[in-house]
C-alpha cells in the first residue's frame, strides 16, 4: 500500500518561537527531520505541511516538497488532514505523520506505527521504555496498552499508578509518530473534542475516547527527546 509521509511544521510556538527553522548540526531543524524520514525509504511521497512560506522555501531549497496549509489548525493531525483532502494526494490510503520537532525519532517507532496499519488497525503509533525516575515528568506522555496491542489511555500523569511502591510497574513513553488509514484520519478530524483531550493537551485522546482503535508498537529502548527548549 503506498505511504504518504507528512511532517507538520508551524512557525509559531509558545515554548520555542520559530522552532522549525532553528539550526541543528548546521541545518534548519525541519530539514534535518525531513531528511531523516526520507532516508528511511518507507514513504512513497514525503511532504512538509506548514503554515509559513518561510518554512516552505527552506524545505524546497533543501530539495524536499512542501505544502502550504491553514494557520488555524489546532493540531498536527488537522494539518495532515488538510493535505490529504487535496486531490493531488488522493491515491494514498496509508498516511504517516512524524512531528517536525522529532529529529532523533527511533526507526523502530516509525516502522512500528505503520506496522499497526498493516496488521489491520485503523490508527497506529509507538512507545518506548521509560525510566522510573522520569515518570513524573509531564512532558513524557505515558501510554497503557492492552493485551491486543492497542492503546487504553495516554496521560501526562504516571500510568499505571504504582500503588504499593514495589517498583514492579513497567512504563511506556509515547513517541510523536502516527499512522492513519485515510478513512480513520478523515473520521478523526470530524469528531468533536473530548474533555480529556483538552485537560491533558493530548490530541490522540479524541479518537481513542470516541472508540477508534489505536495500535501501539512497543520497542526496546527509550523514546528519543523532541526539541522543545533552546539548547
């Protein structure tokens, strides 16, 4: 099944202004992320979806494709959905979303998210291991996965809760990669927000709590950090 890769990137950021254009190893962050995903060779077409011509120009100058999207989207998923609504992308049934601030994302996470779709899930993502010393960090989103390999809940709080304090709880940290079937992505953005999504500031809670299954591939090793603060 052909795969469309979309990397959402917006110029404004409350925590780190102009984040996609910040230098990393001598190149703009968005170029580093795009090149990394392109080199994996798993996307039949790869585009950066952005609200800023400045970002689009930088991406194009590096030899990659960019698509201008609305500045009004509340999430990266909404930006991706705008891209697939364009008839130019109508041939793609599998869509991969890698966040534009994840230059070190694990290859296992990207491949794992797509593997969920290949296994029959309408949505897919991935999670790595999380050291117990970091479970109270709200920037590290935790996920509980059921026996079928599907997400039960995502939270910034420590889940599952270690009531007895025996240190036996295994924690999984969510990685900012999503894979969608076209139908599931279109359904996601039509759904009304849920309170938990707004309380936790986690977009993935919307489809989950509306009953759309989301597969989670668990991989060995920690989730790589995104870029959220200046070095």
